[in-house]
């Protein structure tokens, strides 16, 4: 079977392609199937897209979708269905946490909940044999018109999975992206990690590859292609101190190129930061989210103090690691004084750069359920884009006009932060784009 993955650009005409297809593509190739990627840029017309698809002659169209990609993907699949009649399957965060919306949308035949390697291979086997796929005949696969399926246990050993199919990632300039684990133990209310644990209730979802397996993948890339920088995509790379120590020892000797990672200050020690720096860590992305301890503790379920952030940021600076901090505004329950505290905290932290986004309630998160229960979501919320530049919520304490004004103030604060370090804005846009590349899979659901 020939599977064509469509990568739907939603904000700009290039971003890292979805990680899921790179894993699934490698896995189904082992089963004798074919996999390829077709990027759908923002200016793609329906006619030209159809021509490209027909040239590929796929047996199945597959899409891995975040909430940001969903609205455009829905329109594309609806238009394609008028012209072609091949199976279409959706997976990824949107499909996993809002499967009812996806499976009832025009053009989608199947939805994959959760991990897709084994489920996709089983589905292709049915299709290749010409067998009718009855509801609940394949775990994780929701068949259009049928009931929600049961979910199979997580893939037991990540080391036994093939390395990602790099040709399905559309990486550039030798910058490669690596995942060392699946699952996150932290219950942040704005993240769907807790819902993943609920989806796999009774199973151990959190798993990590061995250090050797990660090093082997990077060594293979280094041997057979270009390797200039490594971006570790894990939500929290620094969970296991013993694993980190072994990784740093091996990476420094066998790989030796710069890398970036995502971390939480709760997991960091001075010794760990020193080891990471010596191994080649150049950037750490820290999720701060708010300068208000009350917002972090009572709304975001992140009870970590401002003092701890300051301590860990100072440690990172001491060893020459560049710091990127993530913030959000417009969170339910947040007040103006809380947003002011965030702006003040940015000045105290003095990160090398920071990102900021207007809160969007992603399906599968605790804050999405709160917004739904409180009536903060407008009736047409399913048709509104998740673009992080404008709030869709009707909040009692922050109006949409308030949030838009603060967005401007955050923009100004970021420019001032750059001026503080570099003295001019000539290279500000270049620096911003480079850092955005490091934060690409920050990207939120």
C-alpha cells in the first residue's frame, strides 16, 4: 500500500513536518508498505494539490493534525473528497483529543487515537487484503459511522521502533529533531499530557529510549548525512538525572554538535546544567508561562516559585547556556495585575529571548473543560482558528481588547529585551526566526 502523508501548513510556508508520520512511515515501511510526504503550503490551490496527489498515486491519504492545522485540513479534505475516492485517515493531537469532530467531518474515513504505528500497519493490512473494516475491529482506529474504538496498550519498547524516516520530516541545513521519550508525568492544566494518561488508563504510557539507542540514531545521521545541530523535542528532557548523566557522557564523545532541549526548572540541578553545557547544550527552553505564582499554582497546576526560576536561570547563564522562556496571556482566571506581573518578571529573568502567545484552550486539556463548563467559549468556537495571536474566549476578568493591548506590550518587551543584549534591531528578525526554529515543536497542540 502506498501512503501519502499530507503536511498542512497553517501559519507559514515552512515548519518542521509532524513527528508522527516520520515514526509511522518508518514502521509501515518495515511491513512492506510505501510512505511519502507532500507539504501543502498556504498558497496551494485545490487544482494544483490534486495534480500533485494524483502523480503520487496513493492508496491512502494520511494527516497528522494539531488544533492549529485542523480548520485548514478540514477544508482541504472536504474539497479533495469531491474529486478522489481513496481512504483518508487523521491522527495526531486533534484527532486523539477531539475525535468526534474529526470523524464526523466530510471526507474522513478513519481516525487514529493515540499511538499509530501498529494501528496503521493493521489498517493497511485490511485494506490491502480488501477486507471490510468493521467498527472496533482495529484498536485505536475509529471507523466512520461506528462507535469509538478501544485503545491498545502503548508500544512496549521504544528501542524496538525503527528510527524516524527523515525524508518525511523535511528537515533543513543539517538541523535534526529527536524524540527520546513519550509521555509526560506533569499535570499542567493547559497541556493534554494528563488526558493521554487517561486514554491509556491501566497502562504505563511514559517510556524512554535508552541512551545508546538515541546515540545510535544520531551516529547514523552523522555518518550518512549532514548533522549540524540537534533539537530534542521532548516536553521535558531533564526528567531522569541518571539518564541525563549517561547521555551527556556519550553525546560529548560520540556526537559533539550543539543541541537544544526543553526543561522544567523543578527538574534542574546545578550539576546537571554543568553536565549539559559540557556536552554541548547551547539552548534551553524553559516554560515559565506566568509571572504570577498564584496563576501558575491555582490555574496552571504548576506550583513552582519565582525564586526557583531565578535560581535556575542564573545557573544556566553561569555555564553559557542561552535561555528561551515561554509565556502565555489571556488564561481563564487571570487578571490584569497578573499579566503585569508577567511583564515585570521577564525583566527580572532577563532571558536571551522569549516567546509569548495568547492562550487557546486545546481539546483534551483541563482548561478546555473549564472554559466549556464556564461558558467562556463562543458558540462557534469549533470554527475559530487556534492562532495564538487573538483570544477567542469571553472572559470575565480580561476582555479581548485588554488581551490585544497586552499582546502589543509583550511585543514591545521582546524588542527591548533584544536591544538590551545586542544594542540594535538590525538582526532582530533573523534572530527571532532562528530561535523560532528551536522552539518549533513547542509548539502546542
